C-alpha cells in the first residue's frame, strides 16, 4: 500500500526529468520505482528511461570468516637468474622465488594459511573448493586507485616455457600473466580466463626468449567495492637454454676422443706412477680401457670404452646434470653408456700392496650411471673386490693383497648415463715390479726415460750408405753417405722411408734433419697399436731440423714424400730419438 512507503517514499513529477535524493543510511537498501493510484477506466501507463544513480556507497569488507589472518609475502627472490625451471615452483608460498613488484605501497600481495569457509568462498568466487596450505592474497579495498602490486619472478636468462597456476577472484576482477624485460618493458601478456577459476590455468609465452621476468597482475577491477584475489600452486615448466637436453649434453664445446694410453704391461713401481690427470689424452698414464668379449657378472670387462673428454664445459648444463658447480680441470676421463652396460678403466699390473694404499679422484655422474672401485686379478678378468663410489671427491682404501692385481674403475648404467673421472691419485707403498739399483744422481723415473733399445732401433745417421733398420724399398734412389735421398717425378710420385716396429715406454721425440728441393711435400706419419697411419703431419719448412712426438701407443713411424710438379728431391740426413726435453735417449 502507499502507507507502507510513506516514510521512505519520494514522490516524483511526471513528463520530464525527475531528481530524487535518498538520505544517507547505514543499512542495506534497495531502490524501487512504484506506480500507484491507477484508476482511469480507459487504462494508464508509465514509461521510464535513463535511470542514472550516483552515490557514495558504504565500504563493506569481504567476509573471509572468523580467524582469517595474513602476513607479508616472504620471498627467496634475490634478483639472480634461475638455474632450473623448478626454481619458480611455488606450492606453499612460504619462501619462493616470487616477490612483490611494482611501486604500490598500500595494496601488496600477502600470504595466508587460514582455511576459508566453503559457503563464504562460494559467495566470493563461485567455488566451494579453496586453496590448500599457504597461498598468496591480494585484497583491494573500495575506491582504490592504481597502480596495484603484482607478483614478480626472479629473472629467466633464456628459455621456452609454460606457466601454470590456480587462482580465485571476486567479480569484476581480471588477471593477466605477462613476460616483462629486465628493463621493465612489456614483451607479451595473456589474460587468465575467468571461466577457468579456480581450475588450473596454463599460460605459454612464445615471444619471450631471453632475459625477462614473469609477472601475475590485476588487469582491471571495480573500485566501487572491495575485491579479492587468491593464487596458489604456481608451477613453471621450461627448457632453459642452460638445461641439458640429454644426460650427455655438457655444452656445444664438449667432445670426447679416444685415450692414447694403452695397457702395454709397463712396470708400476710406485703409487705415484698411478697418478693421472688425463692431459695429452692420457698419453703418459698407466691406465687404459680394455676391449674384450662380454663376460658374466664375475668375469666382466665390458666392450664400452673410456674416452678423454675436452671442454670448455657449459657450467649451467653441467650443474643441471650432476648437481655440482665444480668442473673437471682440463682433460678428464669419461665413460658414456648410451644404452646401458658397463666399462672398466684399468691400471697396469701392481705386484702387491706393502701397507695402506688409497686411491683418490673426483667423480661426477649423470643419468643412471654408477661407479665402483674394484680390484681385478692379473691373469683373469675376475673382480676380487668392489666398493661403490659417490659423486664428489672420492677416497677409497684398498685392502691388503699379496698377489698381482689391477685397479679398475668400473662404470655401469642400467639406462643412459655418463661417468666423469679426473685427477686420479694413489697414495701408499706398492711392491716394485723388479728390484733395481741406481745412483741417486743419475736416476730419473722410468716413465720419463725412453727405452734405450728403442732409441738404438730408431736412431740412424745413414753412415756408409746404410739405412740402419729402416725400410727403403719404396724409395726410388738410394742411400748415400749420411743421407737418404729420393728424387720424384711424374713416374715416381711417392717415396716412403719406414721404421721397424717398436714399443715405447714413454712419450718420446724422433728428431730428423731434412732438405726439400723443388715442389715436393713431406709428411711424417705414425702407426698406433689400434690403427695404421693413426696421425700424419705436414712438414712446412724447406730444410732444417724438426721432430715428431710419439706416444707409448705408437708402433711405427714413416716419412712420406709426394710429387707435386716438376723435378724435385728430398733428403733426410739424421734420425735421433730423445726424451721430451730433447736429451738423447742412447
């Protein structure tokens, strides 16, 4: 009835604009437009248009339930680039690598672990399912003006990625996830679809590639009433440029080459001789990777081969694979198992152990690879004793053993994996291979002295037209006093001077004097125990002295001259074997 509205009713005029003022009220109210006293028997009508309402509304806080509390957002973000994608995962929002961004001082992200009543949560967001554990909260009061605070990640140096998050929000709030450069420039933004709240939302960035941060921010909101945003379970999945693409990916500059050391039954007289840093492709080491047929569990020397690795390595990829920041120094031993299996790095034979002996080295593992330090019987491939080794600096004490044996580093992997070993050192007292007497003034370690017998075999001064033990059958002319001479032309285009087979005990140098006349080319080549013509190098000069450095794995050396055009000749005047300090070996 009309009396019902008497206290609250305001009568308005017809046929034109009408302005009505409602007194301030502290309680909720609704505004109604009521037509009354319609008594004309022919009929009546009222037409309304362009209702405009302007008011200062009362500030009503969002009811989050009794006992709700929040605290400032704690962060582990330090502004340093992330190393793995999982660094940006944030499940509990206790200490994550996300922090407050922007310049807002009043409206900032906070965290809470308070449980929200389902019925209140439904009134706010339309969902009964709330966040679990600790989550991020952004409360926006009525009449708030920008800018608002936003969540900002630590920097990402280089990647291709996807971000996932759960979020809840009140009405009229729009969220977006953005990639922003380190200079604050917006690269790309993606709106978080409201209809997905509070389901898991995934955002993929395609333009952002290098040096950027991810931000989650409020795109728009209604300032006429309080608003609320909740975020939980931030996760980040990406292939960073520093991520290894496989268990073998140590960077574009990593490569591996065969070891030059071979097991040649050299004598091991002291623990010091077993030390190896794998420089020069392990040429001076008394360790080698031995091929054999597949054996059973007790007689196993695998067919896989240990190699020598070279760098420089990508430190970020190395860390992602091994979990260690420290890198191998220079060259190192590497066992690569692409389809599983095992392989052994064996030492030369040790007669026995006199007292406490230990082996030390640095170890890194990738994939499913593992390493054991084993003792192997000299005459059979039986494993006498094995001890597992963990990544990092390794120290293994060897048991007392009174018969000849080898030390073996046994790498194995059920699937793809890689073992890296560097800086092997053995400490303790070993039984010498033979009893030796020598003068303290004249003695040098055996590994530094080329075998005098090999020296006499390879050194030659071509006196009296004699080529010593070198094969001259492929030389077109002859040996004259103090020189071997060959003349080349279109009919005799190649000449070869070939040494006898030899077995070196250490790195040595074969010096030679030569003279080239005309357009001939001189190559010096060596055969190894594994391959003929293992390596060759071209002599660049026209005359003088040069040398080839030979390894214990080398077995033959050849001097090859080739005809280019026009009459030409080549002379070699003297051959002399020395150590690496150019001291004659005989």
